[in-house]
C-alpha cells in the first residue's frame, strides 16, 4: 500500500532508499539534541551538516530525542528542522525517539 497526499500535492516529492541487507553489520549514526530553538533555515547545526556530508557512510540514523526543541508546540521550529533533516531522512531510514522537548506539557 502506498499513499501520498497533502494540501499541495504538486509540491510533494517522492523519495526512496534501499534497506541494507542482513549479510553484514549495520553502520548506525546515533544522534540526539539536534534541534535549535529558532525559526530560520540553517540554525548553526553542524551535526546535521556532517550527517548530510557523510550519509553514504551509515545505513540508518537513530535520533534519540529532542528532535527540534519544539517546546510549547511551536510548529515553525519543527517545520524548519524537518526541512534541514530532509536530505538524511529521505535517503536512509531515520528513526526517532521522543525526548522531553517533544512531550506536551498539557495532560
């Protein structure tokens, strides 16, 4: 099953990646606290720049929380971060874990 959609379908891009085979050990990039509380592109995040530059050297990224420091639900920050991480998340499996900045304070 494959479905793609959104408000502006014409602006969406298709991305693909190949999952690694089970014939060798995986090269895994583990990262955390990548976000920066700003709403502009290129928030000075050198780790994202290095992930993009070296993306051929690992098979999967595990992002262990504090994805974009979106405390208080500032969607602009998350949107900016997702645009920055897109070259990675669209080319290798990108798995995230919830950190304290993703957890809603409203219960």
